[in-house]
C-alpha cells in the first residue's frame, strides 16, 4: 500500500519561498508517476507538476519558472520548491502517485486526477499580499 505524507506548508508573504516535502512509502518509484496538485477554496483541484518515470517534469503554465519539482529516491521523498509566491498560489497542496504508463508523458493527460490511485492528506500554503 502506497502512503504519502506532505509537510512544509506555511503562511508567507507574496514574493516569498517555501519547500514542500512528500514522504512516500510502500512503492517502487520506477513504477509510478508522481505529481503535486493543489486546491484553492471554492475551486477544483488542479495539477501543479508531474514527473514521469524517466524523471521528466511537466509543469502547469501558472507555476512554470517559479516552482521546481525534485526527488530523492534514496529517501523516497519528493519536493516542491516554490519561489516568487503569489496570493493566487494559496491552496491545499497534495502529493499523488499513479501507476506509470504512456499517459504520464502526455501533457493533456498528466493532470487528470483519475489516473492517480494514491493521495496524501495535503499541506496548506497561504500567501498574503
């Protein structure tokens, strides 16, 4: 059973930075595509970044150039470095894992939530202006 646990959420001012972590267990990272999603109050959950089993990331346009996905396979931990934060980045951030497949390299598919079988509980990020 794959388990995911996010941490690192906080309240920051616009322009600041945060690094989120996702501790993963019970899986072989080579078999999964991993992603970060977020959900703002009153809005649908949206994809932020997904990394395929070749280690290639796909970023949402809204975070490109500001957010960076990385992973430490030895520690089974994923990271989301968030720089130049904006108030519109305020959301609950979730880590997710989906069994790998060709979909994970297709931009139009990587952010489809039904492809992810495992989700963390989320960590809150609040950005004030």
